[in-house]
C-alpha cells in the first residue's frame, strides 16, 4: 500500500557501497534525519557518506503525514512540569527553529515541495479535555510560541476546545528529500551488519569513519545504549480522500481516537487508529477510518491508504546526541514519536553542531543519557540472544491437515511439535509458514491482519507474511519453513 508521497515522487536510485572506504562521518539511514544530518555536515565541508539498507526515504519518511509543526500533542505543559521551564524552553526553541530552517533551506535551494504555511490545531470533543488544552495553550505562549486557545476550527463537527499554533507548515516529504539528497554520497541496498568502534561492516565492504551517526529509525545495536529497553513502537493509519474538504490548517485530536486531518493538493489525508505495534490481532483499523470518513464527509471517496510506524520514548522526548558514554564518537537520533519532520531537523542541527564542536543551547533536553538503564539488563539481553540463536537452526514442516481450517487471506499461529509457527494462506491458497520468535530478542510475534504482517509487541520489529524484515530493530528475516 503505497503512500501518496511514494506515488508522486520517485527518487533516483543509488549504487551499493563500492568497497572499503574511509570518511570523516558515516550516517546510517537515509531517511529525513540521516539525510538532513549529512546535508548540514556537507555544507560545513565535513566529508560524509550515508549508508542505507533499502533506498532513500524508503522507511518512515515515505509514510508520514508530513506536518512541520512544533505542536506535538500535549507536550509543553508536561515538559514544564516534568523537566522544568528551562528545558521546556529548549524543546520549544529547537522545534520552532526547525520550522524556520525548513523555510530557509527550501527558499535557498529553490526546492519545489509544495511547502505551505498554515496553522496547526490540537482539538478535543470531550469536555474533560478542555482544561488540558487551555493549559497547553498557556504553557506554549509562555515559551514564546505563537499559540492561542480557540473554539473556532474548520472541522466538520463542533469542538469543546482547540489550541492553534500559528506559522506552522506542511509539505511533500519525498520531494524535499529528493532535493536535499541530490548532491550527497548515499549508498543504497547496503545494510549495516555491525559496528565496532569506528568500523562499519556491510556485505559490500567496511567503512572506517571518525564519527558515526545512527539514524536508522530504531537503533539496531542493543548494547551499549539499551535503546530497546527505553522505547516501544506504535503504528497509525492514513486514508487519502477525494471530495473530502479543504481545510485551512492541520489537525489532530487528543481524544481517544486521535483523528488527524491535513490536505495535500485536492486530497484530504485522514488518519488515526493508532496502537502499539504487535497489538492489532483483531484488525479493522482501515475499516474504522473508512467508516468515520463516510460519516464526516459522505461525498468522499477513498483513493489511497497506508500506515506509519513511530518510536516512542519513555518521557515523550526524542533521544538525540551521544549514543552512549562508552562511545564518544557515535551519535543517535531516534524516538521522534509521531513528529518526525521537526524532530529530524532538530536532530540534524544538534548532531551536526556536536560533530563540528559547536555548542547548541538546546542540546540538554534531548540528551539520550538522561536515562541510564541498570546493568542488570545485560543478563536479560544475553539470555534472550542465546535462545534466538538456537531457534534459527530449526526448519518447520507443517502437515496440511494442521492448516485445513485456515481461510485464504488469513494468518494465525498454529502449534506443531510443541512449537508455535506463524502461517498465512494467500488468496491463491499458497501457505507461508515462519517462525514467530522475533530474531531481535526472542519475543513472540503477533499477526496484524490489516497489514498482513508479523509484528513484535516488545520493540516493534515487523516482517511480511513471507518473513521478510520490514521494520527494525531486528536485522534479519524470519526463519521460514
Ligand atoms: Fe525486540 Fe522483537 S523487536 S524482541
């Protein structure tokens, strides 16, 4: 299911890594965060290469709703309470700066990416949430954001309250990415298998880099850093509607269904149905969106659908900065929640500044070292790693009678010889059987009927019904029968 962005921009393909090489900086991941980091470093004359397991923008950048906003749900009132005013100010300043940076880069580079200035709204239908919105508006104002509480929106229903942030923006993320990546050295289809000190190992050669940036959505190195222990992933769904409505801004609800609205050209992008990855065994998320769209916009017609996956941190603030205290030359950018556009720019600014030795006054609030997991986690990871190794040798052979009741187009878990096996019967009746032990750290995968994928509830790795890796932190495909 291709997003509207993938359908309308096709970024030129790049070669794989041509062999061993040396560079000043190597960025792992050619999504928005990785490409912007490389772009800013190149502008400062720092020799940088980018290594990408698939293709430029083929991860979450192609699936976003592409709202460039410092409005990140209810964040500022929480930050002031949990982090204090000074760090809340850092967060607000960095994200407002990110919007200005998009505006400036697009103007300087003359990038045609449908960049449009517009307000962003948080809204609530539930009266109990009105106070929360009022508090958020007050906190944002105190932090210098052009924000106000209002009851006026362009939504097709009355609201109990809304917070409007002015001077925000939306764009076409792949059109922007195509332009900023044009002059960068990016190597595609070059999956990084391992990183040790300043060496990066791939199937096509080894890269030696003075500094390494992990911008691969979810860091795939378990230790040091322990990012798997301090993040989970969530999925959300979008449908594109013709004959929806022309709105004068971007919207997201804070009530239970968290519906999202924005326009792209004549289309209305209508999102929601979010859940923790690995917890959608019942399915029906697209059906939910389709039926809500029919209620709200009876004349609308669905012309596309897709989904996104986001890394969620423990405290709602991304981890951007030094990867761990034991690796001073490694940097990480992850945990952007559902706000990847501004967070990518914030990450690029912070990491590029750190690499060239420039102090960034917003650094502290994003520092990954604000949370240090206990050393006891090491035992847990080692144990799980061993159990996965044993499993990878197994080959499943499932008798057809075990699968007799599985209808076409359906998947599920069957028990065979004391083992749990994930099976899917496609529309032609062909059966696909895979191990349901996640190759990351061994959790049991769950079937996701909306995506026909095997999803991990622990840290969010995903695999298609054939067992092919879709989302990290896992690095390998599933064992198949
Ligand atoms: Fe970590 Fe599956 S993603 S165990």
